[in-house]
C-alpha cells in the first residue's frame, strides 16, 4: 500500500514533464512544417538521376563474374 503513495505522485510528475516537453516543442516550432519532409522524398528524384551510378560509388558490391 505504501508503494501506491509513491508511484501515483511519481507518475503525475513524469506526465507533467512530458506535457511540458510537448508544449515546449509546439511553441518552439517543431511541428510547424509536417508536409515538407514527406514531399522531399518525391522531389529528390531529379537529383538522383544526375548522381553517379551505384557501381561507381560502391565498387565492392558489383556481382562477381566467372
């Protein structure tokens, strides 16, 4: 029974810390732009087309021919 009197206030303190961290993240702009990172994957295709082929970047991964 004594442990409940310790765990309940401890859980409230931990929950308050997480709530404070969330409020800080929202106020500092962490959640301002949620669309651009997802779009960045689609827009990088043009840059990949200009990049060097994989074989020149990693010569050890070429299939061995006999």
